[in-house]
C-alpha cells in the first residue's frame, strides 16, 4: 500500500496499492470497491470534498477519476511523462492537481479533463514528490527532490515563498498546511514546522528513529 486517505465524512478509507488496484473500505474493514484500470502501481489517492469521487495517480503516468457509487472510472488523464506522485482536489471540486517524477505540476479541469496549467520552476529541481492545494485553493505547495517546498501563485505563475531545512530527496514525505504554519515529514525522521509568512523554521520535532516520516495528519 503506497498511500491511504479518508473520505471527507471519515466513513470510507481508500488505498493506493502496488498491484495497480485502488481499494475502498468501510470502517469495519469490508471491501466496498475495488477499482482496476491502472496498468502499474498506484502511488496516490484523494477524495473530492463531497466524497462521491476518488482521484488516483499511478506509475503508469495516468490520473483517473472513479465514481464511488457506480464503481467505475469516469475519466482518465494521460497526465505526465513519469510516475504520478501526488494528486489533490480543490474544495469546490472544479480542479485536480497532479505532480510527477517528470518534474512537473499540472492543474486539470475535473469536468472535461483539460490541462489548465503546467508549473515548473525556472531551474528544474527534479522530481516533484508531493503537492497539494492551500485550503482556499488560491495557491499550491509543491515539495521537490532538492529538499525545498515552494508555494505557487499558480494564477500568475509565480513562486511566492520557499521552505527548506528538511531532507526530502527520495520519498513522498507528507506536507500539511494551516493558516499560519507548514509542516513536513522528513527523511531524517523528524517533522519540520515553518511560519507560512516568513518562511522561518519554527521548530523541529525529532522522533526516536531515523526512518523517514511518510505519513502525517
């Protein structure tokens, strides 16, 4: 299992599996849905805010949208030229974000599957390991293999701020954003917290292990 996520009402748990299957479970562990169609490992999953759709990204370079109730794929995007490492959906369910080992972050119109924008820093930092929308969906955060998290004003194609200090070069370390802080897992076994406005490192939460922090909420 490469990634898991709760539905918005916490009634379902979706899992992105290495066998190319997206699985959806009830709270009692019963398998509700088993979605097949990806031709390689599924790397990431995200529900839309209503919880009726599930988005997945795969090593097969595609993004798929699944209808939970009907149990079928309703749209496929040939999204990238590398494994899709993360997906996210805006609060109003109008756009999907995808990022990839090809170094690109893309925005998609969820209704028609059209690519609205492709974002890449001027000096390409390598694979984009994780990305997500800000709560108001006006910005997005992208974590790249050079160990830097960038906030994008994607409407104007501008990088507003960067956050560094953690180690992130191989794994899709988790990133969490609030109104005042950004937190990220790290490959050195710590969690890093920055002030969102000043980019200053506030504190480091060190665990008892040097293993990468791969999940956080």
